[in-house]
């Protein structure tokens, strides 16, 4: 009876040792996967940073282009006013 119990316990211990070994392997595989995913996340973070920088640059360029457009519009308005004055002076001189 004692021998049977020892054999039963030995079987359980072997089972537990096997499970522990399997869990260690799975833990190592998961640790590797975590490292891989962290690398992917780092790359994505860098890409997001680059995209945000590009977006900011685009916004600045757009603001500059709007300012230039406004300056050109004002110049065109002044030129049209000057043309209108010249036309009036030509017509009144005729």
C-alpha cells in the first residue's frame, strides 16, 4: 500500500514537473512575442511621430500660402482700383 501511494505520488510529481517545463517553454515563447510586439509598437510610434511632424509642416505651409494669397488678393484689388481710376480719368479727359 505504501509503495502504491509512493508510485502515485511519483506519477503526480512527474506530471507536475512536465507541466512546469511546458509552462517555462510557453513563458519563453510569450516573452519573445512580447519583445516582437514591442518592436512593432516602437516602429508604429516612430511612424506616427513622422506623420504628425509632416502634418504640422503641411499646416504651416498652408498658413503661409493663405497669407501669400491674401497679399496677392490685396495687390490685385489695389491694381483694379488704380485701373478704375485711370479709366475714369481717361473718360473724363475725353
